[in-house]
C-alpha cells in the first residue's frame, strides 16, 4: 500500500519513539499532547497497524513499530542530508566545480586562483582538468566542464567568451649577445636558431607576420608543442623563442634559469579567453568562482603589457618597452 503520511507525522513518531512518551514528545516539539495523539492516530490509519500500546508504564512500541522506526530514521536522515545539500547549492559551495585550463596556465595561474577561492570558501570542491584548448572548447560547450580557459583561436559558436591579451616576449639564452638588448626586432633574429610552436599556432602565425612585414621569412629550426618545452630548449642554449608571460615568469623564478626575457617589437599578444557554454547555465558555485579567475587573468594582461609591450617609434626615435 502507498503511505500517505507526511514528514511531520514521521518526525512526531520519531520523537515519541525517542522519548517513550506522548507528553514528553509534545513538550520537545512544542506541540499539545492532543496534537501529538492525533498525528500518531493518523499515521496508524495510514500504515494500517497499531504503533503504540498504552499501559501502566507508559507508551510501548508494537513489534511492527520497532521495524518502522528504523525505516523512519533512515528517511528523516536522508531528508536532513537533502536539506544540507539544497542549502549548499543555494550558498554555492555544494557540488563539484570542474574547471579546465590550457596547459600553459594550468600549473601556475589556476592553482593560484583556486587557492584564493578556497581561502574564502573552504568547503568548496574543485576539479582542475588540463587539456588542449580545442578539447576544452568542445567539452565546455557540451556542458562536461563548468568553465575553461583556452587560447581564443580555438573558440566555437556554442561558447561565451571573455577575452584577454597576454603580451609575449623573446626568451634568449643568457650568454647570447642579444640577451643584453632592451628590445629585439625581426631583423635582429636573422640567422638565429628560432624555436616555435607548430606552424598553425597563433604565436607562430603572428611571428611569421611580423617577419613578413620586415621583408623577412620566418624559418623555424625547431618546433614543439608547449611553451614550457620551448622555454626549456632556450634554457639549454639551443635557440631563441617567443614565449607567453606566464611561462616566462615561471622560468625566471627557477634556480637553473639560463635565459633572459626581452621585449619584442612589434608587440605580439597571446589571445586567451575564459569560456562558458552558451546553452548550459553556469552553476552558482561557478558564478562565484569566475570573478577570482577574471581578476587573475586581467592582472596577467596588465602585468605583461607593462613588462613586455613596446611603443613603436616615431621617425627618428628608438623603440622602447612601455613602463
């Protein structure tokens, strides 16, 4: 049979079981004894059997009520957990927030953002996933990830983008003569060993365009897949490469750093974006997390511009890094 009793009846029944008395249960619940008696009578009518026997010693559970009490405890405990879950979802700390990041930002930028967020909301559960920008774009669009940080050229129509530009610079072996220059131009790289990402990456395409504008042809001697790999090749003295500011800062902080980062003119930016799905709404926790991430990306954008952006000269003037 279907039980028609409500949660309030179950709570009253549980309290009578705990106290062993209708009157004590009434006092603990802030009810009158007739109200408690009525609730128990209605529950007995619903379940179809007697729950309590009254005797000279008080209220005694029937054998059936003993088994029912075990089930009621489980039901009310589950309801309590459900209340906690809904409170957590409302407050934005329940559930797991899955954030995806392109490899270049995953080891440095994202842990810093998560640390600041968890300092304010320590009960939150976070997951950091590292994939290629194209995979992140696809999976955020499908709702598999809550949000992601990608290279903007990997965007798809199903995404909402918030773009940032990270000013890039040249990594030069510290013992190379060009490492002492304040600014480097395409002409300075003639005859040098150039290390790049693959030929279709935005940084390679933009560098090739800068060479073309200088009536030169970019001839990369070494290609690799990730900026950290590029930086380590430079650190070994193999060649010169254009790297992003996040990788540059990480390399300069290493004890074994053997490179110098020099501004390049014309300025080349790495276009990145915070992406969310256009068709899958961001969770409350995701909405709360996003300002932390946007603040960090905006800070990197500003910092890289101050360090590496170059003001192009007027006729007769020398180019110089922005300060």
